[in-house]
């Protein structure tokens, strides 16, 4: 769950054993000392007169602890809902390209790059292969190369732009959206001389519209230059923690570090076996490795997924502990008001009225816990969402649903004690006194 490797030797070393023993001993002592001191403070005369449970102050500590427990539980539940909503948004958000059914193969040596055309022709023999491309980087990388781009039309400071070397099929393989101009094409002999495709973020840095940028010349990397032939819709090549940065795609099939293969969704296992076979035939000395693009992108959010699991588990524990406290408190109050309940029933009070009488106070505590937990959860979860450039809004339902959920759980917890007290024989209740 925490992505940590643990061993028996780590857990059972002398230092950890001492810490565990000391903490357990201290918790046990504190748990025993509190009721001992609490009970020893009662007057024997008051106890014999039935005054052990008298007075308004007897319930304050219990009420306070139950409310605190529910505040923690509600805060964790709201946190769980927020993380789930954000992760659902991440997985459903359009990234500007199609991440499904794409197999990624790392390029381990220049030998693979030099003979890529042979491998590519062999791969296309399978009807399961839709397209194949190469690139210098892949979506999901942490670091990208960048360089300064200049334009002769607007002299001034250069614009730093991430540079991505690709071949002719990159835009088609990743199914990017061309909003102006065109993709790289073998039909244009000039594309091999020097052409550039920018994303929307890049043309905004130059102050152009998509249509205005087509045909403009840019110089970069010292003496290199190229003409802008297309503009693609912004695509998130990094995680959604950061916003889209300016990117320029240049045609350079020799500078590659990865192969991307788009396949048909059916018979994926057979397709991988076919690719591996052709790889071994073309590169018998190279190790074949592969991964899926969607899995690679999901790994960018491992911490958030782990956090979601932790929130769920601790929310369940917290609700369970709060319900234990509520159950004990309901038992205490029902026992303390035995005579009152009996008198009310003798005077004609219905079971429903007695249930409402006993439940009303508990419902008030749950509402109070929600009113305290809401601003706390809103503050902490907004802080967490600030880590994402693209994030969800905390809607009102994220607060209402946990409130209703905790209220229902509390009423279920109370039902056994409250109904038992309300349905008790009033004669026995009065004889008890």
C-alpha cells in the first residue's frame, strides 16, 4: 500500500521492538489510569444514593470524544470522495491524443534505429498493426530536451520550446488533432529539408493565431531552421500536475529512442508475440521489451492512487471507531434515562416519540461534526488539488453525501439501543428504580 519494502529484520530489530513495547505499554497505562482516577473521584455516599450517573457534566467528555471521532471520519470520507473524483477526471480527460492500444518499445541501440525501416516493413505484414512511428521521447517522460526558437519577423528574446523529433507517422499514430495546416507527409519533398509542427501553447508564445503561423520560418539550435507546416491541439505529454508547455515537433527519423505501435484492440497477445518474433528476426542481439502507453501514463499517478486506497481504509477504520463510541454512549444514555422512558410510556408516549426523543440529541452531534468537518476538509483538499494544473471543483454533493452517509450509519448504530429502550416494559423500567 505504501510502496515500501519491509523485512522481518527491520521490524524486529532492537530499536523498533523497544519503541513498539513502550508505545503499547504507555497506551495501556493511560487507558487504565483514566477510568481508575475517574471512578475513584466519586463520593461513596453519592454512589449508594444512586448518584453515580447524575449531573450534566458526566456526558460532556463522552459527547466531545464522539463528535471528534465523527469529525475525523467525515473529513476522511470527504477526502476519499475528492481523490476519487479527481482521479476519475484524470482518467477521463482528453489528453489531446489517443492513449489506447499503443505498444511502446524502447530503442536500446543505434543498430535498431539504423535498421528500423526493415523492422517496420515486417511489422506491417500483420493486419493487427494499424500504424507505427518513432520519436525521441514519449508521453509521460519527466524530462524533455528544449531549445531556443527565433523568428526573423519579430526580433527579440528567443522562445524556449520543448523539441520532439519524430518521423512522418507520429501525428497519425497518436491521433492528434490538426487545427491548422497539415502533418508531416512524404508527398511533400520539402518536409525532409526542414519543417516544424507546433502545438497551441507554442504559437501563443509567439503571439500568433494558428492560421497566421503556417508558413513562418523559425531558426533553432544555432544554424538550423524550419518552416511551420502545421499546428496541433495542445496535448498533455506530461502528467496533469503541470499545464501544457510549448512544444515543437521536427522531422528527424534518425534521432529516435522509442517505437510506438498502434494496434487493433482484438487479439493483443497474438499481436505482441508477432512483434516480438519480427524483432528477434531483425535484431537477434537486442533485448525485446515493451509496455502499454495507457499503463505508462497511469503510473504518473501512482502516489494519488495509493493515497486513494489509504483514504478508503482509514475512513472505514475511523467510521468504525466513531460508531463504537456512539454505541457505547447510546447504551449509557438509554440506561441513564430508564425511569424517564418508563414514565413517558405510562403517560401515553408512543414508541416513535421515544425513539425521536433519544435520537434527536445524537443527530444534533452528527450535524455539529459535519459543520466542523466541512471547512477542514475543504481547506485540506483544496491544498491537495493545487498540485494539479487540471483539477475538479469541490461540488456541494462531496459534502452532502458524507453527511447523509454518516447520519445513516449513526442511526443504524443507535437503532438497537434506542429501540430496545423504547420498547421495554414500563413496569420493569419503574421497578428498576
